[in-house]
């Protein structure tokens, strides 16, 4: 089987260290690793995986991801399908395109909608997959259509925004792992270059001062709990505590980092993984951290928050290769 795979999929590599492809700098080896630079490459790789009944994992920019120390016993396909084609105030963009680069390209044209993503290490495909958001803005706010391939049928399909089933940090692509994003059409608002770049600068400064950007991490570990999904008495009490001069009724989410910090876990360390003291919803790699150490901290945070607040935190991070 091994020789057949190597012959039928030129460019595929064996035993590739996945830590080199994640923002966490954590993860074991992939049995097979392939970089898809075109739609046809992706189709060929998925066909091989289907023919040989191999498990497949689709890798984007490597953020929001924790890969097991044991790696992945199948085919990892890294999506490097780029291409940025501006057509008026719309852009057709490949799933592998870097979010930050696209934010700056858009800013140069005076297009608003991606300022929040500057400094985010992910790709367009990954952002759509998890309906990425920051500063009250979501990728779904500017999305028109998504082109995706079904791993099982190997057929392409265009999804209108309404078909993407977007919700908080979720989408049909996250729910249905057989769908692989290839490209998307985004529509911007014309605002002016100086104004857009000013917003980008503001958001970057916020991240530098509030997020532990000096250490490898996966980004936010947990989804911020939505207030109306919590027991009313708990939600109301927490909203008052974090209101900081704002009308508590206007607070829609409770920051997961605040809940973790209130449990006394900021700075908690297991091995070389640590709950950030700067932002407790980040678990950072101090250098040489193991996936098992990060996972232990994630489980600890979930347990302590539920015990103290009766709130079940939902991980935003995707887990790969764990048994």
C-alpha cells in the first residue's frame, strides 16, 4: 500500500513532524503529509485517501489546533490553495490565503470587514470553518458563498451564506467533517484606506497588550459562554461583576478567560504548558510543552469553572490524533 500511495500521489511525504505546522509548536508525526496547492491536488489526495480507506485531516494555518504527541496515523492534507481576486468590492479568495495578509490587501483598497483579523495567524478556510470572530465582528458578516468538496463523494458544491449554518464559533463545515473548504467569496464595505488601517492598528495594539503573543499558543482555548444560554441568576450576577461601567443588560457573552482567572488558574503550569497570566483563555507553550500537558490544563479549567460557576466551557480548540 505504501508504495502505491507514494506512486499515485506525487509530492506526498512520510513521517512529517506536525509541530512544525502548528502555532502551538506541538504535535507528533503524520504518517503521510501532502500539500495541496490547487483544487486538483486536493481532489487527487482525497481520492487516494478514499481508495485506501485512510483517515484524513485537513490542515490550514495550524491555529486553534492541538495535535497529539502521537501524531496522526493517516493522511494530513495542508491547504495551500491561495489566490486573491478582487472584483469590485468583492474578493474571490483561496482557502489557504492568510487572513492577516488579506486584511492588509483589503485595507489598501479601502475595504472594511477584516480589520479584526489582523494579527490572526489562521487562513480564510480555517476562519470560515470556525466562524472566527473578534471585537464583535465575524467572518460570516462579510461572507457571500463558499466552495467546498465532499470527501465522500468527491463532488464540489457552492454554499450560500444561509446554507453555511453559522453560529458562535461554528459552521456546517465544522459539524460535517466530510466538507473541505476550497475557496470563498467575501464582500466588503467601502470605508477608506486611512480609516481601515487605523482600525487595524488599534486592534493590533490591543492584541499586543492583552494577549500573550510572545509565546506559541493556539489562540483562545474556550468559546466565551453566551449569556442567554446560562442559568439566569448566574448570568445576571456575572454580567454585573464584569460590567465595568457598562449597562449589565448589554453584556451578551461571559469571557471564558475571566471565569478561569476567577478559579485561580492564571499562571497554573503543567510541564512546560501554562495558563497565561496575561489572558487566562490562552494556554501557552513555554518551550517544549507536550500536548498531554496542554490537555491536562484544558481539563482542569473545565472542571474548576464548572465546579465554581456551574458553567460548562466548550473548547474552541480542535483536537487531532487523541484516542
